[in-house]
């Protein structure tokens, strides 16, 4: 469960990096930050789902 929350924190930080890179108009950096946001977000939601929701079913 701790892993899911750590991945969620990394997702939020990556989303902030996307906004920062768009402000700087660095599209290459924004692309990589967006890709990491999607990747870490997927794994954090998946981890939290299987840790919290799946045992209840």
C-alpha cells in the first residue's frame, strides 16, 4: 500500500513538471514529463486498486 502512495506522489510531481515545462515552452521536456505522469499514474491507481478494492470483493 505504501508503494501505491509513493507512486501517487511521483505522479503529482510529474504533473507539476508538465505545467512547469509548458510555461517554459519546452515541449520535449513536457512530453517526457507527461509520459511519466501517465505511466506512474497508471501504476499507482492499479496498485492501490489491487491493495484496497480487490480484497473487498
